[in-house]
C-alpha cells in the first residue's frame, strides 16, 4: 500500500488528521520547507508532525517526510493528462480511444523507466546468469505476462519453469535450490498463493527477483532484487490492466534482453538454431518477413 493511501484510510487523532490532510492537499509543494514552517501552515505543532510520522511506522518526522515527498513527486510526475483506470470516455470515437490507449502505453513506459534502478537491474541479470534454473511465480494477469518471457528464455537454452495450476506451481518451486533463482510477478504483492510461495523460496535460500508495485506489501522484504512496476491502477475498478501489463512486459523484456546481451554471439546462435528447428515449416510472401537461405 502506498504511503498516501495509508494516510487516507488511517484513523488518526484530530490534530494528526488535520496535519495529514494538509500534507495530502499540498503534496510536492512542501519540498524544501522546514518542519516548523509546515507545522505553522498546517495550524499544528512540530510535535504533532513527529507523532504522525511515528504512527505511520517511521522513527520520526524527517524519514517519514523524505519517503512522503519521494512518493508524491512520483505520483505527480506522470499521468497528468490521462487516467490509467479510465483512459477513455463513453462518447469517445474509435479513433480517440485508439490514440488514448497508445498514449497510455507511452506514459506507462516512461513511468516504468523513471522507476528503474539500473544497479538493481544489473544485479538481477547477474543472478539470472548464475542460476541453473529460473522459477516463475505469479497468478492471474501477472502469470499471463510471464509466458512470453519463458518462451524467449527457453529459446536461449535456459531452463525456465512455470506452472499455471496452483498445486503444480507450489510443487515445482519446492525443487528449487540456492543455485537457482526465482522471478515473482505481482502488482499488489498480496495474493495469498504468491505470498506463500515467496516465503517458501525465501526459507529455502533461493534468490528472488521481484516485479511489484510501489508501497509496502508482504513480499517486498523477502526479495533480493526489486524492480518497480508503474503504480497507477486500482485493483479492480478500472477498464483494464493496460498500464500494469505494459510495465510488466517491459521489465521482463528488459531482463531478457540484458541476459541475451551478456553473451550475445552465443545466445544469438543458440536462438537461431533452436527456432530454425521449431519453425522450419513457416513461410511468407512478404519480402520483409522472408528468411535468407
């Protein structure tokens, strides 16, 4: 859950509620202001701000305020002209709908890249390179997003295991070892099946790469490497999973591409040899698509 959401739903004493409402209303405009100035403008006291930060799980005001400002700046940085939950309107034409979805895709890509920590990405790719087998964990839409990643990796000769059946996925990850790695994909980080499987992998010492939304969730603390998914959609009150899907696919494509690039010539030759055998009966009259003999 995002810090902003925690503040909105938390049952706070009157003075702290007043301060919290002021923070939510002002957002990133508060950047650079002193504690005393914020307290004065919010008609409260610095001590109240400290208690608010502590109630939200921080040691005090300073670390809470830094986390709050970082989150608000992220939320206000993109998606100012389009709503990820309702990207088009009932009276929009087909052309308008098409262009709004294209804009949403572009915005989701930009937003995802703004969240990407390149040091974490490099460490995650190295983890994949060291692993004997990659285990994939996910449910529902997140699970669907992982199938193409599995397909791509297998065409490099990498052993990747993914099961859609609940019981089979659990059974499969029980064979993982610390010499392998797992990639868990979960927007909310809260589905019980994912939480249970990530806990099992953690207890077995299996390195974990996690793709998840911003904010606290049960699986974040258990991951070795976290790649942030753009976090703009509600869980179910939305037209579709457009933004989340784009973000997850992009991150998985980046992981695959970086893995490929780590040994480019070898992976290129392996992929061509494997795909040739699999697709030898395919043909096309389109000159662009035609393979050279």
